[in-house]
């Protein structure tokens, strides 16, 4: 049976083949054709090795590769760790880009699986969050009961407001640690945006989610909220573009 861990090493290139390769350097088309053919041949050999090793498919092999528990000192464990840390994230990023050229039928299930995986991560974090109560949250709630206009600085004394702002800042940092996936999602969503534009994007996302899940009796209210959010986002984006153009002129 063929050994999957064996590395493929081609034999020496005949002189006649060397002359052909040298002569074709002026025309890239034959070289590209050869590269495609080489990829097809290599993939074919790998598929044979995977089948000979007892795997039903490439997918079942990679599932075992990424999820099996190998001995700590084994080469498989070392390769698995490197792949989990570096290879797998890069592979997912590449697939996200290159899947755009697939047919709609081929890419639809892949994209759904990616969205479902992300949603499961977010749901898990939010479920954990819903089961917790924080001391700072209780303090804010107790003050809200005593003063319904707590969010308005003029409604409370300066000393109390400073204390509540410190409590709120601590709670904000705590929540960031509690929902790292959500934090990453927001960071990726607004990586190229200013702080103001980032906040507008998040608000637009929330408003859009609210609208598409709206009930019939609230759809007009949610539409109005969505339009207002869109207008604010548009103004922020236009202001940011104008500011950037002014900076370039200076």
C-alpha cells in the first residue's frame, strides 16, 4: 500500500525535455499548460494515496487530520498544530476569495456553512452572556431605577456621573473579554473605518437585522429607523471622504 507520508521526488529531466523547456521560455502559454497538467497529476496521485490509506474522501482525511488526537511527540501532532495555527486560517481565507469563481450551486452550501459556523460561535457567546449577571450591571440598574434619566449628564450630580462612567467603562471592557468572537466580527467589519464610521456601520447592521426580522405591525417603524440610520451613515461616510481629501491637499 502506498505511504501517504512519502514525499514525491521527480527523477532527472531528460536533455531533450530540458531543451524543450528552454525553448518555450519565450512563450508563457506552454508553461502554464504544463503547470496545470502537473497540478492535475499531483492531485490525482494524492487522491490515490488517500484512498489506499483507507479514507473515503479528501474531506474525511482532513476531518481526521484536524480533529484526531495524536501523540504529543509525533510528526502528525506537530503538523496538526502548525496547520491549526497557520494553515487552516489561511486556507479558509483563500477559499473565501476563490469560491467567488465557483458556480452558484457549488459555493452556496460552502457560504452557508461558513455563516452557520460563525453564527454558532456568536450564539454560544451570547448564550453564556445571558446567563451571567455583573456587579457593575447591577449598580447601573439600581441607579436607573432611582433616576430614569440617568443617561443625561444634567440629571445627576457630577460626582455620581463620574462614578457611573467608571463603572460603565469597566463593564464595557469585561464584555469585550466575554464575547471575543463578536469583538472580532465587529473589528473585521469596520477595519478600514474611523471610530465614528465604525459606530455607524454597527448601528446600520443592527438596524438592518431588526428590519428583516420585523413583524408586520412594526415594519413601518423599523423602516423609518433603518432609513434614519442609513442617512447618518451616509453623512458620516461623506464627511470622512471630505476630511481625507482635505488632508491630501494639505
